[in-house]
């Protein structure tokens, strides 16, 4: 009995010590909570930019001889054309907004092309001549949607003008100049097109790569045949032309105030 009482006393003493020690310990720490940082905001395309690049083009001209004055056709109409390279530079501004679950970008722009589109045309009894489209300008608007926060797919359209150099006629068989030709001329018309633009995030924030196709149509023109030595009318009537140009080019685009927030 004495031995059992002694063991029970020791057990109660040990239990009391454990409770006392537990009371002295600090409370357990609350489980740690981890918060995931919110993703950065998507970049905004609102702002202005400059652009420059180059590409190639095809020029097609439908021509026939005619009386001037009078405009009566003297030959059947034929299609001729040329091809070559171009360099382009320009500037514009865009505005981004949300519409029907789409991120939409609209804007206006202007650009200028330095061109070297060349071809040879037959002018019937007048001979042949070398055509050269040497420059063009365009001003218009574009609108598109963001396929991704950093990729724009768009369409474009507006007004355009172009310059054709003077034409000197030569004999199509012998190559000898005939002494007559056509004066240089400026043509006006419209254009439509479309393309894609994507940010080159890996290279530099705010730098984009744009590829665009453009179809331009110019109004018919009547150009009187002149004597190349004097520029006076040669008395040989004129040439009526309707011109179309297709170009495709790639440009680098720098956006001044791109906000720097990325995917």
C-alpha cells in the first residue's frame, strides 16, 4: 500500500509539472498564409508612334491611246505592269477601348513611300516606254482587335497619291528613241489594306513589328504626248491610263508613351 501511494504521488507531481511548463510556453503561431501577387496590367495601345521600314510592290496600268482633245480611243486597252522595292516612313496615333468583350484599337496615320517600281509598256504606234512609280503618300485610319494584349490585327483605308516619272518613247524593235514621250504626273486615289502588329518585348519595351498589305487604286488620267526636247505637244494625241498598286512592307514601330506594363 505504501509503495502504491508513493507511485501515485510521483505521477501526480509529474503531471502538475507538465501543465505548468505548458502554461509558460508562448501560444502556437498562426498558420502562415501565402498571397499570390496580382498580374501586372496589360499594356495600353493608346498613344502616338513613328514607324519606318521597307518592302516590295507591284504596279499595274491599263492604257490606251486616245485623241486629245476629244478623248476618243485610238488603240485597244492593254495591261502592263512593273515591280520593285519601296522604303516607307510615317507616324500616327492610336486609342484603345473595350467593346463587346473585345479590346479594340482605332487610330489615324500618315506615311510616305520612296519607291522604285519599274516596268516597260507598249503604246502602240507611239512606241514603247519605261514606266517608273517613284513615290507615294497615304493618309487614313485603321481599326482592329487585340488577338493578345501585345498583338493587334487590323484593317486600314484612306486616301493616297503617287508620282510617275516622265516616259520617253523608243522603237520597240530597234530601241531607238522616237523623240516623243509623256510628262511626269501625279495621281490621286484611295487605298485599303490590313496587317498585324506585335510588340518585340524580348528586344525592347515599346518597340513593335508591323507587317501590312495595301491595295491602292488611282483615278484615270489623260496624258498628252509631248516632244521630249521641248515639252511642247507633239500632235500625236495622248494616253489614257488607270493605275493600281499593291504593296507589302514590314516596319519597326516605336511608341513614345507605351506604359511599360507587360504580360
